[in-house]
């Protein structure tokens, strides 16, 4: 035993003097055939000039070499199988490891599997998990004995790591806290108090529709909350004023996600900024934060603006077109709408009772207005006080946006709870129940987000973006790239029924691709940055557009349920409006914006096109 211990000590002693201090390496977990990658070493090297890097015996020249670091860039392996990497200093081997080499197209299979399974199963969560499992298994070159360990690693490594990431945890807490605040102001009657004020003077179908449209814009902070609150509280008003349930569903659906995706303080912003942030590492030369990229993308979000404006044109002119005309005429004639509620309950599930209003209470609008005002103003306060700089752009760029999100939502939830308890509307336990009801309403979206983050990590380890960039970076004209992205996002969202799932899958791939295309066309110059802003907007808004047209979309189903409208009746009557605004957004907005036309001129053109559509095809229904 003493002899063994002696030999061990000698081995450690010799290793220290031969190898120096511990050497760390930053290398890919798997190598793609014929796709460039980088390897960097760090440590205290005795003589950096004598460092030699070998890949399967072939010597690789360093791109950057010092006594503390050695960087080797643009390495290419042309064969599949296993490749060995060896770092030597003279005749001494300092570090050695092996990696698997797989075909490049395998790296795109996890997101494709997620999209395909979502198409077929109409369920995003199992599809995302299956894609993650496949991605982990591909890291082992599809070893049969690694199938079950890959399943375990999917949960234990990737999903766990993305959950404990600090920025991810902040976004999760922000979303939960905001959902809790919504639950409180819903149960204490505040949201219903607002709508009661809006509809006091709504004594005609036109006024009633305008009131519902305005209320949909006011509930800007969450699409689900917007759908449930506006839909459920407006049904009696619509029946009283002889407004069709199909029209109510359209008004609700077109002022929920479109408003939430462009408003700067919503449950969507944490998700959107989070998936943008996850796509930024490795983009050399990009100095803007994820939040600023999102802010800059808003002007290029043509569809949400046009959808909201088209609703305004429809309700203020009292006209409709397409199948909605017949639905409105039947409602005006007094024919009662009888939807197939059994089908609605089957499709929408049992979540309709998650949010509820306490009975026999005074429904005061201030109990919702004050917490929402605290949310908005405190958000701006924390952003501007945490940022530094001489301009608003510098302040926003350096601000602690995530911290501002957490602080503002916590304050708004506490204010909502204080108002409810202080006025005796809710007791402490009822307030906690209301908060938890709002929290539960966000869990499904958060689960999608968590799995999407894990899939993004898998895509990074598989270098999916690198493969796409190397394959398409030189082939797609920069000017039409945003339009292509818009159509891809739309097709996948229509088939999968989840705008969030598609956003999360595409964003980590689209941003690096766009950056590479820009690099081949003059780089990230001020003249080219609109392409990046537009492609980010196209991932977000293309998904929302298709979400409005898809009969398997969660928001479409939820809207049908909340409005008391049969699902396919809603899809059929809303489709012409969504197609009108979507085509205008694509052809008059996104496409010419790619060629450098000012966004504000294109937005005005889009609005003008919708005015023409309403005048040409609109028929008076009130």
C-alpha cells in the first residue's frame, strides 16, 4: 500500500511540473462535419511559442497566442466518427481529449422534430421534450446504450440548468408575480369595474363594439387575461345590444395577443426578451441589449398595429366583410346564437374557472387602475434610475431591465393585495387564493418557456445556428430575409397552434443567421441594423398572425370559450380580417422595409390599405 501511495504522489508531483497549473479548455461538445468551430485553452504556459495543437495528428495554427491563452479558430473536420485533440508544449502533452463528429444536418433535427410533432399532436410541451431528448441523444452519436441516459440528462442537466439560470429565474418570478396581480384585481372586481364604466353609455351596437375594442386595448399586460376578462364580461352586453358572438370573439382575439406583443410591459416581454437574450452570445460586434433589440423591433411589428387599427376601423364605421356580415345580420334580427358548448369545453379544457370574481362586492375600477398604474410607472422609474448615460437610448441600454420587471410587479401585486384587504373586499386567505389563481394561469406558458430554453441550449451544443449560417448565410438575399422569416414563423405557428413555442424555437436560429447575412452584406452598419430589428419582429408577429388563423391555437380556443362562440365559427369569421391585415403587413410593410423604406411610411401605407379594404368590401351592419 505504501508503494502504491508513493507512486501516486510521484505521479501528481511530476504532473505538476510537467503540465504546470491546470489547463482549461473551451471546446464544442460535438463537432459538425465541414462546419468551422473554435477551441481556446487557458493556463500558465512555460513557453507559448512552443505550443502545438493537433487535430487527429494534423497541426493547427493558433489565431491568438500568449503565455496565458491559446485560441484556435476556424477548425474544420472533414470526416465523421471520433476526432482527437492534443495540445503539446514541445514534446510534452499538456491536454488531450476526444469528440464525436456528426453530420451537420443532424443539428437542425431537434427544432424540426419539435415543430413536426407539434403539427401532428397539437401539443407543444410533449413535442418540445421529445426534441430535447433527441438532441441529447444526438450528442452521443446515437449510441443505443445512451437512449435512457439521454432521457435522464434531458431533465437533470438541460431543464435543471435552464431553470437555475439567474436571468431565467428572474423572468419566471416576474411572470408569476404579474399573473398573481392579475388574479387579485380580477377577484376583487376591479377589472369588471373598468368595463362597467366603459359600457355605461354603450347603448347601440356601434358604441358597444367601440367600448369592447377600447377595453381590449386597456388590458394590455397579458393576452390570456385580456381574453378571459373582456370575453366573459362582454357577453351580456353583446346579447343586450344584439352584437353577434362571432363579432365579440373577433374583437377579443384581435386586441389580446397583438396588444401584448408590442406593449413594453406585459407578460410577453419577459418571454420575448429572454429568447432574444439567449440568441445573442457569440455575435461579435453587437453591442445592444436584448431589451433594446426588442424596443427597436416594435416599429417593424406591422401586423399587430394593423390588426388593432383594422378593428378600430370596423367598429367605428359599423361595417363588416366576409362571413361576419351574415353573423351580424342574424344577431341584429334577434336570432339567438346557440354555440356547441360541449365542443368548447372539450377543446378549451377546464381552465375557464381559474379566474373568478367574488360575489356580492362593489366592483370599483380604482382597484384595478391603481395597481396597473403602479406597475407602469414603477417600471419606468426603476429602468431610468438603474440606467446611465446622456441619452434615453444609453439609459435604456444600460438599465437593469430584469430588476425593474421584478420590482414593479412585486409592488403592483402588493398594492392590489393592500387595496383588497384594506377595503374589506377580500380577506388575507382570499387574497392569497386570488393570487394563486392568477399564478396557475401562467404555469402552462412558463412550462413552454422552460422547455424552449432547454431546447435552445441543446441547439447551442449542437451548433445548429452555425450549420444554418454556413448553409444559408450566403444564399438568402438580405433584403428579403425578414419576409422569409415572417412566412416561416407563420407556417409553423399555424400548424403547431402555439405562437410562444414557435418564437422560442426560431429566435435562437434566426438571430445568428441574420447576423451572418448582414456580415456578408457590409456588416452591422447603421444602414443594415433595420434588417436585424425586422427579423426579430417577424419571428414574433408572424407567429401571432398565424395564431389568429389557426383553429388549434390556444388563444383561438380560449377566445371561443370566453366569448361563447363555437370554435370554427370564430375561425371562419375572423379569417378574412386576419388575412387582410397580414397580407398588408407582409407586402406593404415587411417586404419594402427590407429594402430600406422608412417604417413609418410603410405603416401609414398599411393603414391606408385597410381603409380601402373596409370601403371596398365593408357592408353596413349597424
